[in-house]
C-alpha cells in the first residue's frame, strides 16, 4: 500500500520535522477552533446517505509530555469519493486518500480522520474501525515522516481515538479541546474528573454553577508580566480557583514596584524574583494550586515550553513588540489570549490622560494585529524609542502607573478568564475589545474590528512548533 500511494502521489517522505525520541506519556490532544468544529458534527452525524467522515489536517506541537494536534483544515469526504458497499460503514477511493496526503504534505500537517458514533457519552472505535485504521494510518504516517496520523470518533461531549507515527503506534486521544467561548473539553468519557469540594469557593459556585469548581480546578492560565496588572490577575485567578497558574517574568522586585505590585513587601526589594512573590501569594490563598514559576522573558524557550500547555494566556506586558510575539504564539497554538494595557500621560505634574484596554482573543476571532492595536508603524516607533537593553538601564524613565487603575482592567481580565472556562455569561462576553478611561472611570465595550485579510499572525494559525 505504501508503494502504491507513493507512486500515486509521486512524493517522497516529508523533510524537516524529526520525531521525538520517545512517545509522550500524556497522550494526544486535538485542538480545534469552535467555529471550525461546528461544521464537523453537522457532516459526520448526517447518516441519511450512510456513514459520513472527513479529515482534519493539523499542525503539531509538543507540550511537555503531550503531543498537541492543531486543526488547520477540514476536508469532508465528498460524495464523488465514496465507494458504495452493502451494510453500514464508509469506504472511499484511493484517489481521495492521495488528495488528502498531498495536501497534508504541502502543509506539513498531521492527518486525523473524524467520524461519529451518534450521541454516545463514551464513544469508542469499533472493531472494524480499529482494523481499518491499523491498515491505513501506519502507511499515512510513514509517508508523512514524523507527523501523527490517526482516527477519532466523536460522541456527546466526548471523543476517543488512536494514532501512529512513522508506522508505529503513538498513543491514544486523551482530550479533544474545542477552543471558543467557552472552551469545551471532550475527554474519552463525557464526565469531569471528580475533585474534592472546596469550601472557600461556595459563594462563587452559588453564582456561576455547581460544575464550575471542578472545571476551574483542571484548568491552567499563564500570566506574562506580573508586576502591575499581572499581580492583580494572579491574585484573583487564585481566589477564583484555577488549578494551575504559570507566572512569567524575569525581573527581581525593585523598590519602585512596591506601589503597584500586589503581594510584594519591602523585604523582597533587590532579592526576590517577581515570580516567587506570585507563588508565595497564590499558595497563601490556596496551597493546593500548582504554581509553575517561569523566571524568564518571553519568548525565551523556557516560556514557550511552559505556555504551550495552558488553557489561556493573560498578557500584561508594556511592550508592543512582545505583545506581537505573544499574539502570534497564541495564534500558532490555538490558545485564547487576554491582553491588558494601560497608558498614562502627564502634562507638567498633572495627569493628562489615562487610557487602557482589555482585548480578549479566541482562535476564531480578531487578533491584536487584525484589530490594529499592533502594526508595523507601532513596532518601528517602539524600536526607535526603546532600543534593546532600554529596560535594563537603571536611569531610564519609567512609565506612569496607578495600582487601582491597573486593578480595574485586571479584574475584567479575570472575569473574561472565568467566562472562557465556565461560560457563566451564556455567550454575552466572549471575545471582544474594551476601552477604559481612568480619569472618568468608564469601561466601555467597543465594536469589534473586522478580521483583516492578509494578517501576518493569522497566517500562522495552527502551525504549532516551528518546522
């Protein structure tokens, strides 16, 4: 079969991506934008003309002990490619398999067959499913060198599957993540992992629902930049009950930070990492929260590896260049992003203006570049005004900041995080843009800008790790 497919496609094994030294212990996660996935069940559950299926072509990322597949294209099996046969089941032509493989090789993408077993809460590949997968996908995976290939069956809020790489078994699907607002997690069984009740969250649970505590406990958030607004965010995420928090910052506490950094004390000045202050504060609220300190600067490799596995990123940085890098990274890995920023200008010794923004971005919404917050002119101006090493100069003037104004935007960022995970707002929040006027106290939701064609960041959506 391998020889026949290669002759048919006239292609050779894909160059570039090399397989890891061993299969990840964390299994395989499939991430799909919610808007893209909406078209999948409507196709694979329509059995009026027999069983239906299609292929997802996916980017690949290695997130710790887990292989993450990031949906890029959906290719339903068309009627012209189906091979009719008696009984239930689906077969398609080798010519269509060749089309799928050719497209996958062009994109350097993994291949995932998706079909449905109705609304089963515990979908499993049937015996015939497994037999056909064992014939087809080892061959696919040998042609697509280093890239997984496999079969997934979906049910009612649940999914399971099996994968191969380079002709050998890779592992099973541990999670289908539908990334939208809210984020939906489909494990092999449609049920949440049992967690012990958390008495401290009783009042919040009364407000947003009985399943919220367990859902928050299994989720993780990375906070990039933890001095001003980021310290507020870390504190509130801990009180909301998120199970894992990843503070990212490479700086040590300075005296000028004490006026705006929640959790810092005079004893921390010139000796304590900001991430360590966050860990101390978070675990003083709840010692069971996993705090993964990353005392590095984005996009240092350590930060990239830590952030790949989170459910949500909250960016509280003061650089448009770094914002742009974070925005692109989240696009590549289908990770929702909340961006918080505050700009205060003074005239003489008086506050002239205080404007800030909260922007919540999901993989299928307008990104920071699409909406115009970031463009080449802004980046070039920052390069001129803040050359490399600017922030390491002790004599460089700092930006004006007010702790309470930072806190307003941080609180809304945490409301957005709560909604993305629990869906408490029933669709009334989601992705969006909010403007804040610190002088008047107004926080206003703005009309979301249209998604821009030719966006450099959106062009990298779902690519995953660099090839």
